[in-house]
């Protein structure tokens, strides 16, 4: 299979990836399995550690009591990657090391028993940037603590790890601090169909992708497999880009996050023109400031799953202060999304569909290109409309979602098949309704 992308040196950005030929919008550019991955700590009990599927009941590894699997097949297939990790996890019980430590260890184990496929990467772990020279003292301290934890974690399984690593690993991957630093700024969050985080993984070739706040590609996952798709037509030799962060935020907030997490100043077109900042801050500042200042407290309630209080607070603010602020305002949108989440959790469906429908025209303005976030939002609202038997609205919303998801996820993705089924259900119900009304 001839690759549709190649490595090159991007002016002012270092390494990058570019298209080898013309790419159509919606085309699959590259797909990859990770060199190493692990389920996020907070979901360690809810997701299969092999195929990354969420399930109510999972089998637990009897040794480390940490890993969970759908069934014996997943457990068996995961064993070669879990075998060494299992002893490490067992040695630290009841503590579980952080995600980046577990991922770093899995990368070491993967490098110590290299498979054929890891040699085909366009970019080796050795070449990954650690950015240690540009990290603040405080951040370096945090990374050093993670590095010590990594050493402690690996002690049990590989007492002579130092020996083994020296013979098998390139210099910059032997040093725990440098490895942890590489992991933290190059790993990708693995998400499910609803775009909720389920784990972290390192996909070496795709670490080469540079960032743009209006990228020409997006990444979606199917289990742990990453798919890179074009969301615009791309010319031969044009650089491929993704967004490292959630793009729905103000230029200065995006730039701060990129500086902090990835150690560069974004000079993309959207940042230079401060595109959409005016729209995001539309309305009277004295009104939206109140929404902005309330958000951290609401984020806290969301993190605690305190849905009742979250809904009371957000709906109160939206109906009082929010009335004077246009729907396009970023802080009003964030608050409306929180009210939507809370209503769904509390099963207040009528309220939920009201908040959801309010967000759609705004999402359409902020996501000019097909984007998974926009597609998933349409899908959520469509499901609410369908449940409440607003069948025509639901079909219309699902159709809009399909126009996006078929490009961002492709025809074979479970999300796309799910949508086609939902649309079919709506059509059948509409036929039944029209025949019963005659």
C-alpha cells in the first residue's frame, strides 16, 4: 500500500508530514495501531484493556487485579503485552501509577521486544522531542517525580532493566526523565465514539503531525486504531495538520494551552487573524463576565457528577443573565452545553432537547469544516428528538450528522452505521405514522 503521506522538514516548524498526492475531503489518509497504549486510570474498571470497549461487566486479571477484559479471548490476546506490566502493577497494589508512567513502561516493553511493524514507522521514539530544555523548573520537577515513579514501578519486573535497556534501547529512551517527557508531549488521547477519553497511546509516525487551529485533517479512533482523515481537499505536497487541542476557544487561551503543553507559539492563520474571537465575545461584557466567572464552579460540579446542582445553577444563570447574551457567546455556549449534560444525566429529556437545539446553529458557525465534535453534538440532539418522538426533527438532525460523520469517521465506522440505522428507524416510523393517520 503506497503511503499517502511522507515526512518532510516544515519551514519554521521542524519535522512534519505532507501529502504525496491529491487528497479528497473525507479520504482516509493513514491508519495506525499504537506502539504502546493504556486505558486511563479513571476508567480502569469500565473499559476492556485490550479492545478499549466500554462494558458493564468485565473479567479481572487475577494477578494484578487491575487489568479488565471483555472475555477470555481479549485476555489471551492481551497477554503478550500485559505479561511484564502485570508484575509491575501487582508490586504497587493497591496504588496504580499514573497514565503516563504506565504508558512509558509499555513503550519500554514494546521496544525490548520489537515487532516487525514498529520498524515501519516514519519517526522513531528516539527522534521524538522531549522539550526538556524549554520546560519550566516547576514542570521539570513534576516530570522528575513521574520518572522516579517509573523506576519504582519497573523495579520488580526488570531488576536488571538498566542492563537490558542499555543493550536494547537508544540513548534518549534509556533515561527515565527524557522518556516521560517524550510521552507527555507526544501521546494522543484515545477517545470513544462519543469523544469521551478512554485512554492514551503513542503513534510514532503521527507524532510528526504539526498543529493548526483550523487543521486540514482530523483523527478518530476505532478501539485503539487511529484513523487520520482529510476534512478539506488537500494538494500534493501540502502539509497535513491536526489540532492538538479543542479549537472552540479564544485565540489567547488556545495559544496559552499550546505554549504550556506543547512548548510552541502558534502562528496559524486563525491565530494571526484572531478569527472568531469577536463572535465568541459577542454581547455586553458586564453580562457575559458573570457567566465566565461562574464556569469554574460549574466545571467542579460536573467533575463531581453533581448533576442536580449543576442543572439548577446553569439553568438559573442562563434564564437570568443569559437572556442578555447572544447564543454565539462562548461562555453562554459552554454553559448551555453543561445544562445539556446535566439534563441528560438527570433524564430531563424535554429540557435537554431545548438546550441541545439551542447549541446547533452556534456549532455550525464555529465548525466550518466537518468536525467530529459537531457531528457528535448533532447525534446527541437527534437521539433526544427521536426519543421524544419529534420524528421529523430527528431525521433532519441525523441527516446533518451523517453529512459530517461519513467524512470524519468514514463509511465503515460503527458511528456511521449507527447513524444510518437511526435514519432508517425514523423513516419507518414516519411511514407508520402517516398510514395510521389516514
